[in-house]
């Protein structure tokens, strides 16, 4: 249908009432003239995130859709539910804290639309070249990236970056599990999808505190890492069946 958006921006958010209004205005400015929708998943917030989002929507933001979890289910489940509800051909994922810069999205869209886009391109993974996080968070991320890279060989320097551009159909073919968002590059490649890494801006958090991606979550994610490693080793998507003609 011609009125379907080309792009769906997916934002998992837990207690981000102070950051979302500015982020949503930045998205609208960055995507002016673009066919898009924004789906924010209120992931069990205990502040006024939901009411703030609905106020923004009814004040004149028709592209905004709001989903809600009664309790916090995490980033991966939030993104997966948003992707299921999305109508766009492409999905752009953003963290709800405002640290990802929506101004990077048009450049990523230009790549997938351009004549030089690699064949079978399914994912553009953001790479935060100027991380604005605490030292402990940067250390945990480096540790996880090195371990993941050695096991999965996914050629991704910053898989924890919240800003990614993913073809919706390709994303929905991926296996769903908690923390899957950390392994999207490896899973896309497992399905023989093409991927590019794109440098993106990263900004300090302006309000609130981090709810996702702490060191304890990174350590728990090691179990998921070995699960994904096992899954990739058992994959045979690089083969095809020939149809016989008599």
C-alpha cells in the first residue's frame, strides 16, 4: 500500500519521560520529508513515560505509536514487539535515553537506497566512534566485543550500539530470545544477509540513569554468547536445494 511508511523507528524505553520529548522532536526534524513512523515501547516504566508519550501523540505527532509492557521485559523483547507491529520496510532502532543521534539515520537510508549498496544488504550497524559513557560501561563493552568477535567472527566493532538500520523481513526471520539485540549482526550474517558498519555520533545522557546494558547484564550475556556460537555452528543456510527437471 502506498500509504505505508518506508521507515519504522523503534525505541525501547524504560523511565525515559525526561529524554523522550527531545528525542522525538529530533527524529521528526531528521526525517522531515521522509515516510516514517515511530514506535516507542514503554517497557514497564514506573514514571510518567506512557502519559508523556500519549500527550505528545495527541498534541500533533501522528507518526507516533505507543506500545506498553505491564512489566519490564527488556530491550530485545521491546524491539521484537515493535518490529512485529511496524509497517515500514526498514527498521531503525534507537535507545530511549537520547544518546543515539537521529541525525545519523538519513545517511544510513541513503546507503541502502544508493546504487552502490552491496547486494543483499540487510543491516547497517552503527559504530559509536566517540563513546560518551562511563569508564565501567566502556570497559564492559570492550570486553564483550572482544569475546564476541573471537567466537562469532561477526566483524562488528560495536554490536552494543543502539542505532541500527535493519530490513524488517530479515529481522523477523531471526530467532527470538532475550538479549538477542546484542547479536543482530551475527544473526543477520548467519542468514546470509549483507552488513555494513557505519560510524555514528554518540552523546552524553542528559537526564536519568541507565536501565539497560550494565556490567552485570554483560556478564550474564556470556551464556547467550555461547548459545549463539552453538546456533551458528549448526546452521546450514549457506547451502541450497536444486530443483530437478525430470
